[in-house]
C-alpha cells in the first residue's frame, strides 16, 4: 500500500496544497490505492509535501511521484496524446506550478483577511505562548521566498494582472472540453485542478478569484473532478475527508 503524506483537508479542499492535490489525483488516475498520513511534514525529505512511501521507497515532489508511477506501474498519464499535445500539457502544468502558484502564496499569506481565514489556522495546534512568534517567523520566511523568487516584488495589482492572464489562458485552452486536452484526463489535469480549485476557494477574498469565477468552464471543471475523484461537489464535507482511497 502506498502512503501519501498530506496536510489534510482545509478550506473545503481535499488539501490546502495544490501539489498534494496533484499527487492525490495522479494516484487516483492511475488506479493505485493509497492511505494518507498527515504527520509526515517534519520528516519530509525535501522539507515540503507531498511525498510518498511505496513499499519503503520514498519519493518526494509531485512530479517525481508521477515519474515513479509511470516507471514502476507502467501507467502513461498522457496516453493518446501526440507530441505537440504532450508538450502543451507540460507547458500549462509548469505555468500553474512555477508562476500561478506564487500568486496563490501571495494571496494566502500576504493579505491579512486571507491569512486570518487560511494559513493562520495551520498554527492552531501550537501552544498559545508560542503561536504568535512561530506564525510571525513562518510568515516572514514566506514573504522572503516570494521576494527572492521575484513574484513578491510586484504590487498586489500587478500580481493579479499576471495571475489572471494565466487563468485566462487555462480557461481558453480548456474551452468546452471535459479535461485539459480532451475527454479524458491527462497528467497535467492533476496540476491544473490543484491551481483552479485553490483559486476558486470561496475563503479567498481576492480579485484573482473573481477573475477565475468569470470562467464557467473552470467552475464546471473543478466540480467535475471533485465529484468524480473526491466524491464531493463544489465543497467537501467532513465525511468526504477519507484516509483511504481504493
């Protein structure tokens, strides 16, 4: 049995991390049963989630989890796609993960209203005397990462312009199709779902969310994947947060 290390359900999402949701979907697309473990962050090989334990083999990072599944289990996530379609899917996936993702980080961690509703909840398990100091240090570290990466050097309005351009591109490419590249999901759908579901989170008070909500096809896409792979509609109830998926 594969163990997937996750944060757990937050904000009506299967997981607050787009990358963890991506790994969940990759395993589900491949039909591989797995269990969730929500206590692995401190032991994460690369200091981040997700990672998996597959019979003692530890694989960190969602993309390398994909490669592991393809190599060990012989599953082709992009079966039926030609070279140009595979290239397009890869490019969209990396746009979501290497560009659009940073807009999500900025919206969640640097906007006071969003931080209070969102990431601040991650620290509830800490004793009260330590909680404010740890929360401050982690938040400062996130801001520094944003600035070092470059996205944090833009104003919030500039960040919104860039993020909405990414979302518009995804919406245009999806069009009337059920999935990104056609009528069946490909590997990139796992990453795109993570980004789309995160930005459509009703907890986020953001201009970017308003931009995403203009794309009815993205809302239908989000709802379809939640329904088909997580057993939920546009929000998950506590009973939808399973620890085992078959």
